[in-house]
C-alpha cells in the first residue's frame, strides 16, 4: 500500500508539532530539512500541504479533445503519424508536432496499424 503525498506531509508536520526536530523528522522520512520547512510554510500560508500543480503550458491536445482523437484513429487505422497530423489540423485547425502527436497517442494507449 502506498501512502499519499499529503499523508506523508501531514505526518511529518505532526511530528514537528509534537516536538521532534527538523533533523530527526528529515532522517525519519529520508528527506531534507529544506523540504520540511517548505511544507510548514505552505501549511501556514494556505492551510494545506497538497502538492502544487506542475508548471508548464497546457497540452495542445487536451483532455476535452481525447474522444475526437480516439474517433479519428478508429476511423483511419492505417494512417501514418503524419497523416493523422494532417487530419487533425484539417478537423480542428490546430497543428501539433509529430512528437506531441506521438506522446498523446501513447498516453491514450492508442495504437496504429503500421503496415503500408
């Protein structure tokens, strides 16, 4: 059974509140004192210790478009990655790089017929 990141952080802060030193808690959790200080600061500022979302721009083919991409792959199983890119650009008006197309297909566990 894995423990959620929030549970680990709450446990660490509870140990600190219980009188344990930063060094003791860091050693117990196999972490660093700077991390514990950051968690404590976040708890004071926001009232919670949940991890923040990862930085970066939104996906070019977002979750709301996944059904359309699945339908496209189903409708054109023999299409190459480049052909899927052209179909996507025609359908949505959005051009995406081959790497983005490939990663999105992999993330959605969509396979293509690779025979000519």
